[in-house]
C-alpha cells in the first residue's frame, strides 16, 4: 500500500505539547490486553538490555522481572516520572522532530504501546528507530482499537483492526532504507471473546 501525505492529517492540528501538557494516567487497554503485551515483551525484549519506550507514559508494560535500563521518550514529564520501570526520561515531540536524541546503535529494543496512531511522520521515525537499534534488535509496536480520535491520523481513523496491522506493516516496508533494512515483519493478535483486543507488529534491524 502507498502511504500518502493526506493520511497523516488530524482533526486537531493544534500543538501536541499543549494537548499532552497535563498528566492523563490512562492505559487505553484492559488487564488482559496488557498481560498479552507484557508476555510478548518477555519474549522479544532482552531481560537485561537497554530499551527505549517510545511515546512513553506512566506505564511501560515491561515484564516485572525486567532488569535492564529503560529510557522513556514522551510528551509529559510528570507521567514518565511516575513510571516505575523507567531509569530515565526525555520530553521530546516526535511530530515536530522525528529524529531521536541518541547515538547510533544505542538500544537492544524499542517498544511503542498504543501510540503509533498519533505519529504524523511515521516513516521518518521508523528510519531513525532503525538507526538507534543495535543489529537484530526488535522494534515492537502494540495497539488496540482505542485512541484519542482528535489526535489520531486520518488513515488510522478510517481503518479497521486488520487494516491497522497492515498500516504498521507498511511503515516497516516503506522505511526499509536501504532495502532490507528490517527483517520480515511478524504479527500477533490477542482476541478474547470479552475485553480489549491487542495487536502487535514487529521487525528487527537487519545488518
């Protein structure tokens, strides 16, 4: 699928820093979906690695036994200060500056929970995530069917759950520069009869 500029328009184009200026302390997904995401992190994230929690908040959903170093990058300093799994945190607006403030090959994993729908320049962000990952390190994105609709991009609002998986997969495909920059995309779906679904898409830095 081709990703066009119109896809990233939002109902609320006001400054994101103002929208996220006060703590919200919401998780967007229920306990079952959180458990599914934490279980996936336990499989993919090195237990003692250096991890970047992209678009971070007051919870990271890393496994309870995580013994590595987690850095949060988000828009609300108060929320991230209340996150018990973060060793440090940086306030940074990816929609203004998609470049990440880290050296090359810094992280053993990058995770992003229930926030991918808010990126207006996802391909630039994905390319820079690849830069800060170490070889074979994963970029793991989890999401459900909830969001702040005024801040979600148009392509996300117009899509259904399976199309959301396709959109994130396309971000990987179109940010794979040079060609083959990511390993093949993998996905899972946690679909309980009751409760929130949880979808995840991930790939690893190739080379």
